C-alpha cells in the first residue's frame, strides 16, 4: 500500500481555514435569517431556488440537487415551509410519482422581504473581506472546484 499523500503545512492550514470560515459564514447567515425573517438558511435556499425556477416551481428531486441538500433534508424543510404557507406541494404533470414544490404568494413575499438584508450580509461576510483581485482569484478557484465536483450531466 502506498504512503498517503499528506497535506503540507500550507495546504492543511488552508483546509482548516476553509472549514472554519465556511462554518462561521453559515452560522452568521443562519442567525440573521432566523432573526430577521424567521427562516433557517436551508429554508431560505429552498425559497431562493424555487424563485429562480420557471413559475417558482421545481420537482423535488431537482430542488434537492439545486439546494445542495439530501432528499430527506429537503423533504423536512419543504414540510416546514408548507406548514408556514410559503410553499405547496403538488403532483407533477405527466409523472404520477413526481412531486413539485411551488412557491405560494406568501413565499414570494417572504423572499422579497428577506432578500435585501441577506444579500447585504453575504456581501459583507463573503465579498467585501477581500480585495477585488483576491476575490477574482478566489471565485476562479471555487469555479474550478465546482466544475470538478459537479461534472455536467450527459
């Protein structure tokens, strides 16, 4: 068995900083959304992904991929949003087994109310902490990782 290709000190430090920074940003975003909109970060992401879809509707399987969550996690979050009247589930035309999640008018309104403060916080925490040059390099690196980990469907 070959020796592991251990991370060097710089690589390990960057990995640890990536993990702690991501956790801190997620925690702060979650706190802001709960305080200002009564939504978890995951719930906000579901609403935002639905808003980006045609007519505010997506199949649950597509929504799980777009919202970067498990199918069971998505089912729970959509259930909570449905109880709050922000989302409704309905059958999928042409597929008896398919379920579609759709934004309600209250869901659209909640998203419109929450989006400005959310965007401002994301800008403050994620974008403005780096120079434009550093952010451009960071964004390019993230795009490369994203493309490597999410190859296009054939």
